[in-house]
C-alpha cells in the first residue's frame, strides 16, 4: 500500500492538484508559455500540443478565479429574458446555451418579468460581475442599456430594437413577412372580414405585427374594419377578455388572427365555450407556433418564429462577430405552418 508521502506515476503527490508549474515542468517549457496556451496567446502548434498533452496527463485545470482577476472579466455571458417559461424565450435560451457550449463559455441567466427596474438592476449586476457581454430581450427603458454600452459592455438585443447606441447588435424575427404571408393566405381562402386580436392600446404606437396586418390588407384591396381590430396585452386575462369581447358580440369576423400564442390560446378557448366550430364558423390562426398548437382540434395554423436560431445567432454575434455592430440587424425568417384551423368562410 502506498504511504502518504508516496508519489503517483505523474511524479507529484497524489493528494495535491496539479499546478501550472507542474505542467510547465512536464512539457519542458516555461510557466509563461503554459499561461499563453491557456489564455489564447501566441505559441507554436507543436508547443501548444505538448502543453495540452501534459495538462491532460496531469489532469490540470486552469483557475477560473485567477484568470478572471488577470483579464478583469469572468469569461461568461449574461442572458436576460422576460419569462423563462415563455415558449419563445425557452427556445431562445436553448439556442444561447448550445452556442455558448461550443465556445466553452458559461451563461448567467435571469428574468425581468416585465419590470423595467428589475431589468436594469440585473444588467448592472451582470456588468459588476464583468461578463463578456449581455444578450437581452429588452422590455425596459432603453436608457439603461445606453449606460451599459457607455460603460464598455457588449449588448445583443433580440426581438426588439434598442434605439440609440449604434454599437448594440440586434437579432430580429421577420414578423412583418410572417403576418403578411398569413393575411395573404386568409384572403386567398376568401376571407374579407378578418379580426386582429392583440392590437396596440389606443394612443400607443402600432406594433410591427399590426402594421403588417393593415398594410397587407390595403395592398390586397381589403378594407380594415376597425371594429375587428381589438387591443389586448400578451397576458392571459387581457387576452381572454379581448377574445370574449370580440366573439361574443358576433362582430361578423369570419377569421381571427391572434398576434401571439397567449392571445391565440384565448381565442380557441372562447370559441369552444361559445360552441363555435373551427373553421366552419370561424377560422383561427396566430403568430407563434407552440407545442400545443398541433394538439388542438383542429390543429392551429401559425407563424413559426425561430427562437432557437435567434438565441444561437445572438450568442455568435456576441462571441465572434462583433464587427457586425454597424452592419444593421440580423433578420431571421419566419415560416407559415398551415394546419386545419383555417378554411373558406361560411356562406351567408
């Protein structure tokens, strides 16, 4: 049996973890050379291989604390989303994690839950932890992100444009094209009275999806009936009230376009409660293809938004392609997924 002072095959005490000095001795190089290898510095390919092989034999792991003190950063990236349970955000998180893993980076995740103050506090805390950059689906005051950029932080905004700082990288989903394709599909089926659930509140700026709805109908020569454009927030109570108000008063809509998956869910529930047959009495479609859409009876037509791709691309921009900062936003395509919830309007 080996004694306490015996050494293993590596030539060092078995109970002591390997140090950078051990690696340097085993590889036959100086400590500075080992440091350059693990910090990404310039060394020859042969030397790098020799150092990495020695580190592997010794089971050496560089000190993350020491490296962060030296480089004045943690090496991780921050990710702030509105809600981790939202299907789009969940897909986005998965994309960021997958990309970060390929770069050997870790991710600090937090959710703002629509609270502008909380979003700003999370950003400040991540900057204090010296992350390499922050990916955010912003909901709060853009001024908070101006200060992050001003302090030298890299920011990638996903799904929304942050006005102001020119160095904020942006990944957007082409909702305009998605809504346009959906409206053209409904009009092609013969619908002329199409309701839009999820419009902006009166007095608020029109959102991209509502603007695309209005513009597409105008281009197709179909009049917009303002009684069928109903405001709703992307919250269950607000969505249900808006859908019930529209469908209960029998406003004559032959099709309903929901601006988001929560609003689409509310439209389906209200139609079922009112014994409206889908699509015989009313066609229903929505922006955002979620898992339950395919399980509806009938399955729901939807515009699929690439959350996973958006997260992956945002992480790539942050870690590799920062030179795109002034090249304009990355625009990712949507896809119209046609299912059984839409059909020709019922004849009068």
